[in-house]
C-alpha cells in the first residue's frame, strides 16, 4: 500500500449495473465523475460486476511477519515505533496489533492468552536491504517472538486468517490519527487490554507513502493525510456480544477527541452525520450530486448512505 497506493488508486475501470438496470462502464475517459465516485463512495451508485486493475509486481518473496512484545513494554515500544514508522521507506508497511495472543500454531503455547503488542511488517523491496531497514525494530527492547522471515507474499497474506473464523460476532469503531502522539499512546494503553477477551483486538494501520501523494480530491476516498488508522474490534461469541461491543464503544469514544476523520469501510452503525463527516462537506456535496444523477430514488441505500441531492 505505501509503495503502490490504495486498491482504488490502481483501479483503471469498472462495469456496473445502475439502479435503472443499465450496464455502464466508468473510467477516466468514460463517465469520469462516476469513476471518481466509485473510488471511495461505497455501494451508492450501482453494483460493480467487473473491475480492471493496474498490476504491480510484489515479491514473489517478501520479508514479512509479526514481532511480538509483552504489553508491559507497549508504552516504550509505541514511542520508538512512531519514529521508526515515520522514517520508514515506502517499501515497508506495518500494522500494530494490541490484543491477547491468539492460540495459533506458530505462537508458543505459554504465550496463548497473554496480553501482547505485535508489529506486523511487510517489506516489498530487496530482501538484503529490508534486513537492514528492519534491524532497529527487531533489536529493540525485549521481543517475545520474532517471526519475520522471507516468505511468499501470498503466504504472508494468510498469516492471521485463523483468527477470524466464521460464526463470530463483530462490532467495531475506528478513527484516523494525524500522528501517534503521547495522548494517542495513552488511549491505546488504557483501553486495549480492558476487554479481557482472547478474540477482541485493536489494530493500527501504518499509512503515508504513496497513499498520501495522491491529491485528496482525485478520488472520493478520504483521509490521505492521515498517518495511522486505528480500528477497534469487539469480537464475540453470541453471549459475549453485549460486553465486547460496549468495550469497543468506550474505546472509540476515548479515541474520538484525537480523530482526523475515519475510513468509510470502518464505519459501523454511527449514523448519517458520521458519513458526512467522513467525507467532509465538499466531497459529500459532490457525491450527493452524483447520487442524484445515477440513483435519484436512493435505491442503493443499505450502505453508508450518501443521500441524493434534492
């Protein structure tokens, strides 16, 4: 992502079925305003039946995997990490996960359920250079487990698949952050392990790089200036749902004063005002005009809805 941009930045064209039942193609040359809107506007304009993408070479071998640290080291680690991430080349994308260690085969049994903070890395440049770039992080502090290794990119993608099995219930809150300041660190530390659930977690995505070099008005997607996206996930069996969703709401409320916006796909049941705020007034008005042109009756409304301009 930080090297090649967002998925929508590499989208060249779509075919979609409109509310009228028309099949249309949108690209930079064909219905360019509609193409602008589908790159970040959610399912508000039709059902996309085909995508055309620009491909980027990744790997096939990348230097990737998680580094686990104890929760007791999290404050110092996060302060180190924010400087490390700020200076990172575009070839490196990282994700920070604050949770109780899941019972996965590659995690020693004595760590299962322990409160941990994991920094998951993916380096897509030359492996030898990646080893040098990652050395300060891998040598920092007292890592409990270092699973960073050269591997196929496709294998890295599936690392945590087993932690999201079918049948669980999910409730989430999310915010963009302009920076990982001390106030943000304090909120993360105060809330991340309060759920006491082996399934719930907070995840922080490292943004910047190619994501931030695209002009903000180039697509409907918003938040290119943000440095991180925090997503709080209450994950529960049916009888745990009330408790875990309440934890996610409390955590989200604590993050809200630090918010630099929100990623639309990370919105939950938060209402129309939050949708407007996610896009900002100018983008929302542009999307509302586009909605009026392509779906004036708001047929596509089971989404984070953009209402047609009257």
